C-alpha cells in the first residue's frame, strides 16, 4: 500500500506518539520513512530582543537536530529504513508538503495538537493546513 511515509516531528509528546505509530506502520508495510523537522524562521518582533536572531536560529536548529537524532535512533532500533530532513520555513506546513513532494512520499503522517476554538483560530493548526493543501494522503495520529 504505502511505500514511503513522511513523518513530521516537532519533539512534542504527541509527535513522539506519531513517530512510534508511524514506525510500527512502516515496519508492517515494509515501507521506508523520511522524518521531517521544521526550523521555524525567527522574526524578532521588537528591537529590544534579549538574544540575537542568529542565536535564536542556532537554538532552533539544535532542537530540530535533536528531534531528528531521536527519530533516527528509534527507526534504527525498529529496523526501518529512513532518512532525516529539516528545513527552515515561515510555516511548517509548507516544509512538510514540499519535503513529501520532493522525496516522493506517498503518505504524510503527523500528530495533531487538537487546538480548537479561539486558540485554534489564533494559532492555526499546521495539521489542518497540511490536510487542506496536500495532494498526498495525510494520516493524523492522535
């Protein structure tokens, strides 16, 4: 059925569950996996920033690397063929969709934080944006 699954990870507890479920599914299907983590482009909102934009971006890059390293360890232990990808984007959903397209993935798997109401409207849902804009099937893991 699915031969190449993109699993988006942001290091959250829900994301860890999606990674575990995605790796189980990939192993059962004999699929390979691309893990994706987004470094969200930092734009200082004030000239009185405590840290420089470069320092913040370095911290965000380090976090993405840690998420992908944890994924790599879990995928290797499960015996699932994988690769890891990260990119810097203003909106994670664009990176998820573009990475899935570039790597010829036939399924995107990701967690949903389940923000609803005002929080969902104000913060938006990256999962909802992927569901809306992707031409590749999306599996939301909860």
